[in-house]
C-alpha cells in the first residue's frame, strides 16, 4: 500500500479538506428537461434568442398608430371580420401600421410595426370600420408603449439566465425551456457501492448474544443520496481477508464485485481497526491502494479510512460502530462526494456551545446537539455505538481538543436531513 506523507491521524478539519481535495469533478452528462429536476447544473444557461423574441401585446385589444379615430385594418382578410381592408406590410414581410390605423390583437400576439401602443378591449368602441376610445378610456390612452412587451424585456440573448451549480427547480427548468433549450448539462451523481462486513450482523429480527442488528443497510443508501451520491449496488463480505480482497477487487468474478468496480466510490463498513479480525487495511495493502486518510483525530470515528484503489475508485472505510460511522460519513464521504460533483466544500457554521467541555488531548469530539434558547446543547447517548442522541439532534458540534466553555463559539456540522 502506497502512502502519502502526513496522512495518519489527521485533525478533523484537515481530513475534510483532504477528502475534498482528493476528488476531481466527474464529467457532466446531458439530460432532457423532463429529467433535469433536482440535478445540479454543470454549465450556465443563456437564452438562445431574446426573451420574448418578439414585441407582443400584454392585453386583448387593438394595436394603434397615431391619434384616433383609427381605421381598422386586418393582417389578412377573413369573412368574419367586420372590416376588409388589409394592413400594409413592411420590407421584412411583417405587418406595419400606417398613422391612423389599428388592428385587433390578442394577448401575446405579435405587435405590428409602427405601433404606438395597445388600446385594451374594454376601452374601445367601433363604429363601422372606425375605432375610437370609449368613456372608460383615459384621454391619452394608449400612451407610447402601453400594454406592449418589448422584445428582450425579460432577457437579452446570451446573458446568464441560470448560473452553473444550482440544483434545478421547476421554475428554472421552465426558464431553460423559454431560453430555447431542449437538454441541459448536469453533473453526474457519483456512483457509490456499499460493502458491509461483520459475521455477527443480522439483517432482521432480534439479535442473540454476540449478534447485532444491521444499522447500515437500511440507512446508508438514503444517507448517500442526501450527500449527493447514488448507491448502485450493496453487498456483504465475510470476515475473511481473502473474501474482503475479492469483494473489493475489480478482478473478482462475482457479479456484485464487477458492478461495483465500475462505480466511483466504494464504502465499506467495519473492519477498519488493527486487530486480527479487521481486514480492510490488510486488503488495501494487498491491492496496493494509495492511502489518503489513515485515521482521523476525532471521537467517535477515529479509525476512518480513505484510499484510492488502482482502478481509480475511492474506498471509504467506515468504522463498525454506528455513531462513529455516521460521523465519518459527515467528515469524509460528504466532502468527497462534493468534490466529485464539483460542488463547494460546505463551511461549518459557528454556534454557541451550551456546555463546558474539558480538553481531550489530540482529538476533536463530534457531539450531536439540539437547540435550546439559541445555544447548542449536547444530546445524551453520545458513545460510538449509540444512536439515540443523533436521532433527535439538530446538528453535530465539533469540540476542539482543547475543550470549550459555555457560550464559546465552536464549529458545527449540518445534518442533511434537518432543514
């Protein structure tokens, strides 16, 4: 296993940055507008022509030129028109009014050339082939440009209408359609595979002594999705070095391994320690992986690993204890997936700690908290194998190794399921 210098027992902030910096944005993909909802835009969207691309009427009524009364003309002569005189056309072939002329127009209709304004239907009266204002109209109606939506009023061609990096919502997809686009370039969600270890783990029912329930299978796919990835496949390996190596290796012959080998990130659970029953580090040595993070100076979650496999995939080794693993997800997997997606590394917010913490030499403490009167109050049940504290938490405090006092600002990590 190849190692980069200084990758052991990294402090919490350095570990986050190392995970983020190790990734390079994945190539983008092109999707139809119908498939773009919730996707991250890879390139800015600009109008392919002005919006609107022609001057249009904002009202049903008459496009008029010059002072009243106006002679009614029609772009085309129809039997059901009360007037038969066609409007003249400009050199470009579009209808153009002469002074003293008017033509009926619907909302959204193309405004003829030389139009001064639009007289709305409620404010006009017709006598024969003449149009005039009625008693409801203002004496100066319509003023120049009234009830006309100019071409390019909303956006000129080639301006940036939607910036890159946004998560597309329905309004933005509609705007992209108005801009003339049929497809959009979006960032591909990193493909993630899960490999669970632990012969003592059961997936259903009540565990006997020496057994534990699987806490990873039911929640990790959704957790990964909240962090911007997509789980393609999940499987389990025996607590055996050869079996773990075969499950990780791209050269393994079983379908699960082959499917996983084509992904971007492999997340393993358990087996990241140094005992004889822990095989992830040994497997990485056998496979000559490059170690990016070999342990993090935090509690819980110290034995977290990040490595790059020879085939280009990343491997994140989560500790086997459930709270420790979820802290590793926030510390390593979140930044890694952000880097692969081309998204910025989220900056922790500063919160006022509601309790005093004594120093813990050499390690940060990650502590679930809930809000109380503007302070971040540590939740109970904080040990690495416990989940009750996190299940009811609003976020996670990152208490520095030197500890902190009440009302001291400390970093806090947002939980992706808390809004």
